[in-house]
């Protein structure tokens, strides 16, 4: 029974792993091009399953940012996972104790959360172990392949492939932005603020980590103030 449930989780995680393979390949190239070694890039992916957080972390690591700046940057970028975890608790069965919940929190990404939440019945630890395993392998393996390729490919090819990871973020933003005005407004403000911190004298002296924090918090506050979500009646 446990084996069957675990295999079911693995099967459900395979499409996620295949998607992660391509994205993490681009991340591996970017990480090596930025100055990390292949081993450092792989360890970063093996211990952190967060694409946006890792992309933001690389320039901070290479630039010698403080631990406080790195921690605040990751907290800002990955705070959504706390809300996703709270939502998912309603789907967990009695086999998910504190230790199992802590382990699952490591791999509670957007895609894994979506698959687990969509299950018709409550989910247990063996299903979630399988659902975590394949995406983690895909993410780590893709990073290794990209990082290794980054040490062999010519510079112009590395630069071209490194841009691919930003295409993933655009693919996430554009579909909802086309349909929802609040998403367009928040994304546009974040982009404008980011440009300001890049090119305006004085502001361009702010480190990349704190610039990300300020842009994210300011855009989110703007969206919450102008486009509040109405509470649904029971």
C-alpha cells in the first residue's frame, strides 16, 4: 500500500521534474557564468528548491552580500510559501507529523503545492515523499547539466541560454497580467522601480538584495491598497 502511494506521488511528480529540468539547466549556466563553480551551483539547487530565490541569491553570493541582506531577500521572495503551506495543511492526513511537515516544507514549491492541493482526498507522507523526490532530482540534475555545459560552451552561447530562465518568469507573469488589471499594475510598478534602482544616481548604489526587497514590498503594498480582495461570504 505504501509502495503504491509512493509510486503514485512519483508519477505525479514526473511532469514537474521535466519542467524543472529545462529551467534549472538555464540556472546552472547562469550560476557558472556569474562566478560559481559547478559544485557550488549543484549544492545551491540541492539545498534550495526555489528558482526565483536562487536567481536572486547568485549575484548576492558573488558580490559578497551580508548574511542579513541575503536572509531578508529570501524571506521577501519566498514568503508566499508560508501561505501556501498554511493552505495545504487542510489536505494533510494524520501521518503528517511535525517532522514530516518540516521535511515537506523544503519542497513545497508552486507546482508541487498545486498538484497536492488538487488531489480529491487527503494526502499523506508517502504520497508527498514521492511527489517531492522526482522534482528535486529534476531540479538538481538540470542544474548540474547546465553548470557543466557552462564550463564547455562558448561565451555567446552561455549568455543566450542564461536568458532562458527569465523567459520562465515572463511565462508566469504574462498570462494572468493579460486578464487581470491588478497583476498588470503591480508588475509594471515593480519593473519601473527596478529600473530606477538600476539607473538613477544614488538609487543605483543600493545593493541588489535590498533593491529586490524594496521593489517587492512597495509593489505588493501598492496592489493591496488599490486593489483589495473582497472577503468571500461563507
